[in-house]
C-alpha cells in the first residue's frame, strides 16, 4: 500500500515538474530549469520524505506509545521500499537529464553518488523475511542500520551543498530535520541502554 503510494506520488511529482517550467523552456534546460532538472530535484525531495519516515519509525515508537507510532512502525519496511521506489524515479530523471546535458562527463563524485544506489539496492532486495533468516538477525540489522545511516548522510551532504549554493530556507529545514532525527535516535538508544543496565 505504501509502495503504491510512493509510485503515485512519484508520478504526481513527474507531472508537476512538467507543469512548473516557464512556457517554452526546453525539456532538458539547465537554466532556467526545464522538466528534466525539476523532475530530478523534486523526485529526490520525495525520496527523502520516505527515507526520513523509515529512519524515524522506531525512534518515534520508543518515545510515544501512541497507535499512530505503532502504525508507522508496522509500515517501516514498506516505507523503506517506498524510498527505494521514489529514488528509482530520481535515477530515471537524472539519467535523462545528464544524457541531454551538453558537455557532461563522468567524474569521481559521480561514482560516490552512484554508490548510494548500490546501498539503496542492497537494502531494497533484503527487505523481506527470507533475507532476515538467511543473513541472521544481527547481520541483517547491521546491514540496514549502516545502509540507512549512509543514505541519511548522502541527503545531509546534498541538501547542505544545495543550501550553501542557493541559500533557500527549505534546504536549511531539511538539514536541521536530519540533525534532529539523528539526535533523537541516538538519545532514544541511550535511554534504552540506560534502562537495560538499571
Ligand atoms: C544516494 C544517492 C543520491 C542521493 C541521496 C541524491 C540526492 C539528491 C538531492 C537531495 C537532490 C536535490 C538537490 C536540490 O534540490 O537542489 C538531488 C539532485 C540531483 N541529483 Fe541526486 N542523489 C543521489 C544520486 C545521484 C546520482 C548517482 C546522480 C548522478 C550524477 C545524481 C544527480 C543529481 C542531479 C543532476 C540533481 C539536480 C541538481 C540540481 O538541482 O542542479 N544524484 N540529488
């Protein structure tokens, strides 16, 4: 269900990116941004919301024993797959954008960014009970904790860089949301460890 919601949102984002550009802006335009660049940007923002929700689900559940956090927790795997889906749309959009970009050439930073997709794929294909059994709970948890932290770091760097370049408030909000989410997770874990040793 959440996965389908991610597909629908991704299609909506694609549609919005087609409507927003000014009249006559070529599809692959870089400045002003055309359809492909806006689609690349907006699809990344959508993917971020799914990732953040998956990242925060267990922390929210530990802090608030509310039915809403129970629902969030029970959909955590689907939220992760929702992220992978939305991020696949980012890949499609950026591929089309870069293929049409004059003078584009692969650099080392492209390889670093592409590694984010290796991580995303590893998490997506192991998001099932069979993989938990096959890897063992501890290995599986290590893979998923490390992977989701790496992806959060990627978004932190991407939004941080966008904020430095463009100065838009929305990027600062995203950066603070990531910092807040990490602080909340670490403090929830410390509280749990403290309780366990008492
Ligand atoms: C885990 C991997 C990735 C993450 C987390 C990520 C994240 C993001 C984010 C957050 C944005 C929006 C920035 C903005 O609003 O200005 C973005 C835009 C973009 N990304 Fe990705 N991305 C990833 C992989 C890649 C890869 C492999 C490429 C290929 C080169 C790429 C190319 C782009 C491009 C061209 C844009 C538009 C930049 C602009 O606005 O000028 N991304 N990405």
